[in-house]
C-alpha cells in the first residue's frame, strides 16, 4: 500500500523527521544526511507499513533517499515525547 504525507518536524540532533499522514498519524524516520528534506515537503513511499530500511521519495523536490523507518501511526502525544 503506497502511502504519502508531509514533513511536519525535523530534528537535526536526532537525524530524524516526522511525516504527517492524512489517515494514520505520524511516521517517524531517521534521515540519510545526504538526502535534503524540509518542513512542508511531500513524501511518498511504496511499503506503507514497512519498518527498517526503506526508500522514500520527496515528490516536492523530485528526489529519493534511503531512510530507517522507526514507526508508523504515532499519535501527536507520543510525537511530542520523542521530539520534545
């Protein structure tokens, strides 16, 4: 199941980002330092529920990057704890 969302938070200290999806909260990823993303970028990925190493596409910039997917369907409350 292909999924998409918008970069909502970037934490450079953790090297991580939170992607807000329309249907299921946030997806948390660890970023490849060579892959440039910004808040507001539209992100898509093929393996909607996949964890671990995946390739995500930044459709706003026409690029793709390898990320490490930590979790899906993260609530806003849990997100605040992680990115506090």
